[in-house]
C-alpha cells in the first residue's frame, strides 16, 4: 500500500515577491519521529541519537527535520557521532529535503570513500543549559522488504 505525503514550501520577502511550491510524494512507508534532546548538564552538549530510517540512499524520498529549541539552535551529525573538536551541522531552521538529489546532500562515505550511505541515524547535540529541545522528523521512503 502506498502513502501520499503532501508538502508546501513558501518564502515571502516582506513587501516584495514570494515563491510558493506545493506537490506530493508517493512513498511506500513513512515514519514520524519526535525526540526530546535534554538541555546540557556539565561541560559537553547532550547527545541523543535518533534512528531515522533503515534504507539505502535510493529508497529515501523525503526528509523533514524541525526543532523547537526554546533557546540555542541544535547541532547534528549524520550516521556517526561527532569526535572531539569536530563541529556539527547547525539546525537553526527547519530542514526539508525532497527527492533523491536533495536527500543525497546528507549522504556519508562508504568504506571506499563514496558518498552513498543514506542518512540512517542523526546525532543531535543540545548545548543550551536552560532548555530541552523537541525535534520532529518526517521520513518518506520506499518500503524495505524484510
């Protein structure tokens, strides 16, 4: 059975032009994930790993990530936790990737150095010492056979 994910992206310049695009994506499966990333306690940001999807890069059709931080923006890494001194990607606005080309921007290297591994786990880091963050993720993908 297939599912349809409807999406709309809109951008408007104050007092000026805007762009709106709407469409839908048919997928074999979807996942809606909500994760709480606790506030930082101690010297290091709190890390929470979120399993996003199990499939290959060609199976991932849509990825939407949004966070309610209440304070500082989150950072994240893809498929591996950050190592000492490594900077993550800042999630300071919603992230919406639609289509294999866009989703491939988050691909990581395989054992041969090719960027072909789909985002399967996102590691979130909350450096805010006052506020927990709530992350919402919507994934659309081809169904993976057992």
